[in-house]
């Protein structure tokens, strides 16, 4: 006998698997994250979507816009393209557009994080890549 909770968990898992299948891959099996923050940004985007803060198509459009904006200004910059930098820009855009995220608070928190030394607390910087295998998610 299946409970409503079991059904909800199964449906949530299927939604995450669909989202994972649309993301870029490193090889055929793994969804790659080169830094721990990339995995966190991915998880926040999925959790916000699952909690009804925005439609996934809205996030996709914001991501396309962030990539397009980077492409349009790439000739005037030296920074290389990093997919999850654009991902984070899209997430910030969508969350601030819905009123969930306050731009001035985000700027303040970002400045606090950037001013904090890497090993200021018990967390240690990770140097190895982080990957999620969707078959085991």
C-alpha cells in the first residue's frame, strides 16, 4: 500500500531526474561540478523550484539570458565561460524577480563571503571535483 508521502517523494524524485537529464555532462555518466558551491547552487535552484518559488521554464529562460549576456560581452572581457557562474546569475535573477531575494541583502552577504578567508571556520576548501551520478540521485 502506497501512502501519499511515498507518492510525493516518488514524484519529486522523477522531477529531479528530469531536471538532471537536461543539464550538461562531463562524459556520458556524470553531471560534473568542479567546485562545491556549484553543487550547492544546483541544489538551491532545484529546491526553490520544488517549493513552488518559480517554474522551471522561468529559470531556463533566465539561464539562457545569462549565457546570452555573457556571450554578448565576452569580447570585452578576459574571463572564460563557466556554466555555473551563469547558473548562479539566473538563480539570483529569478529569485529576486519573485521577491524572494532582496538585491541589496544579496550584495551585502556576497561582500561578507568574499571578505572571509577560505579557512576561517571548520570547513576546509575542497580541491577535488564534485560529481553527481543521476542514476544514484
